């Protein structure tokens, strides 16, 4: 037989054995359950309804919504968010005003009203749930990295 056939057969076998060995050590959202079984759905968490601003992890991160928005209507004809966050309503609601970036079109021209491409708030802004993370988060903020770098040089 051909040497290329034996090399291909050996490589396929090695990949198969390696793939089986790696599958056990990989974190996944199935919680170690076999693909053929249907695990129980996780319980729906409670909305974190603290009305406190959260720290952002990076400069352009959209702020999270610190309150429940379950029955808020956000359609092309209505936007419940703007009943508190519009420029004219923040005085009485004490809610933060929509960012000035939401009043710019794609060419950075300032508009009198919110840009249509920024009108659907929950495309970027989401409420937070008070739940245990499904997998470990190892994210490190840039400020923390810089602090580690400067403390390591002492």
C-alpha cells in the first residue's frame, strides 16, 4: 500500500483520540451532559433592580439597564425608555439623559432627535440578572492590567 495512505490513517486516528481526550476537559454550557440527553433548563434569574450605575469594563461599553424592563414597548411607533430618558423628561424622572452620541447620524451630524439607528435601546443596553455565571469569567479590565504592570516593576 501507499505510504500516504498510512500517514493519513495515522493522522486521522491521532485526531480522533486527541479529540476524545480534549472533549472531557472543555468547559461548555451543557454542564458535562452528553449531547444526546436534554438537561434541565436553568432557573430564570431575577432582574437586578438596584437603580445603581454599574462600572463599565471597557470605554465604549454600553451601560447596562439597572431596572426591570419586562413590559417596556420599544417599536418603531413607541419607545417606553424615552418616557424617562429623553432630554425633556430627565428633570422630572431624575433618570440619566440619553447620550449625545445617540443624537448623531452615521456621518456624525448632530440631529434634533434621537438617530433612527440608536432608537431601539435594547439592541445594546440590557438589564442584569442576579444569577451565577454559567462558565467562569476570566476577563481582566485594562486598568487592572496597567496596575499589575506598574506594581510588578517596583
